[in-house]
């Protein structure tokens, strides 16, 4: 399964796109950076879950001693 590509090349690319025709304030930039980080991390985790399977094993104390 091929991971999805992220729509932005970098934080600066994202900021250039969302602030294309406006001059942002410092608060706007801070909020945009937070949104980018959230979007990026969500994308990263989603792709990781698609490409890696996770399992959980439980052992009793006796079984752990045998290992």
C-alpha cells in the first residue's frame, strides 16, 4: 500500500498558500502554524497505521518466566 503524499512541501509552502492575498497578523501566523502541525501529524500517523500492523500479546507471570 502506497502512503498518501502530503499536500504541502513545507510549513512555508502552507503559509504562502493560506495567506496568499492577505497580510496576516502575528496571531494569525501562530494559529496557522498550530493548524499545520496538527494536519501534518494526523497525516503522518494515518500513513503509519496504514503501512504498519500492530498486535498486542498478553502473558501470565508463569509464561513470562518461561520466555
